[in-house]
C-alpha cells in the first residue's frame, strides 16, 4: 500500500510561508512597541511641561510687586542698559559653547517669593559622562534639572553685579531640604530642559502689577534633540549638540525622543514683602 506524504518542495514552500509570517508578526510587534514608547515620551514631555506652567502661574500670580523689575523711576530715559541691569535682578543664565553655538547650560529666575534654579541638557550630559562642569548650579550640593526654593529677597539672582550671574562659592545654593521642590525628576523618560528664558518684565506704574512672560523647551535627554535651528526636533542621535560625523542616528534613540516648547504669561499681583 502506498503512503501519502509531503514532497520536499511542498515542505520547503510551507516552511518559507511560515517564516515570512513569523518575521512579519515580529516586525509588526516591534513597530507597535516603538510607537508605544514614542507615545509615552510625548505624554511625559507634555505632562511635565503643563505641570511646570501650572507651578509658574501659581507662584508668579501670588508673588510680590517690586520696582526691581524695571529701571528706577525718575530717569530721563529707560535705556537698554538700565533694562538689562534690572533684568539681572530676577533672571540670569550661564552658557556654554556647543559646536560654535552658545547654548544655555543653567539659569535662575527669582519671583520675589520663590526662586527657580535649573541645569539644562549640556550640563546634565557632562555630569552623566563623569564631569561636573563649572556651569552646574546646585542646591544643597545636588544638581537638579529644575527645582524651586523659597527666596523672598531674590538672593539667588542678585549678587551685586547688576549684569551677570555670579553663583556663590561652589555654585551651591542652600535651603532646607523640606523646602526644595523638584519639578523635573530623572524618571524612565529622562526629561531635561534645553532652554528656559524669561523676557524683560513689564510693570504698570499706577497699579505696580508686573507682567512676566517666558518660554522653556523640555525634551528627552536621548535622541539628539536639536534646538539650534528653526524648530525643535529629534535627530535620532545618542547625544545632543553633536555634528553629523560624531554619532550615527539610530531608530532606537529617535523613538525614545520627544521635544516640546511651552510659553507662559502671568501677572504678579501679590503684596510687596520688601516694603
């Protein structure tokens, strides 16, 4: 009696079809995971960004009004020099060169009630590489990506120069640990600021109310975020501010990358505690 069975050709054909199906399923699964990871990064950036805007809005709205945000009254003209001198009393930054560009490395913003201290991507990357740069600002010896401390006298910003930020010895600011509010933690998405800018404030001479406006860029540390040209985008590289020949772009770094820019405008109407 003759036995029926598959031929070699039929077996090879079936095996090939099965292999193609398995590869397709694996590729689809990987792509779904990549989209999911990208979604998590985007959600984290947007969520943390909204929380920062909410914190700024609440703190600034209750902050005291003061003449420090504008040149002293009585001058014949409000010059650019006078504006910049007053500006340094509540906002300042330290910069570093990256591939011929001057980029923000750290900074401070003083509302007259609380002060914000931050370190941006170049500083955090250097620390991750085992080097603590001179631009790193600390609170109680810790380098934070963004934190807030009580500072009713604007001592964080005002060091008597009226023009440039000169941090204290060791670049270290002090505060009770319980009063330090960390606004960006190093979580699974590794978020960090790339820029935090406050524009020169405007003040109503009649009501003394102050109008602050500014913006900040928050993104993942991975993915080679580019904020040096038109728009802010991910390059897919594993380092920020790298030239084309330094590092190759990878889909993994790109998929874990997300960047967004937030703008805010808030009016300060609180009681002036300095009077």
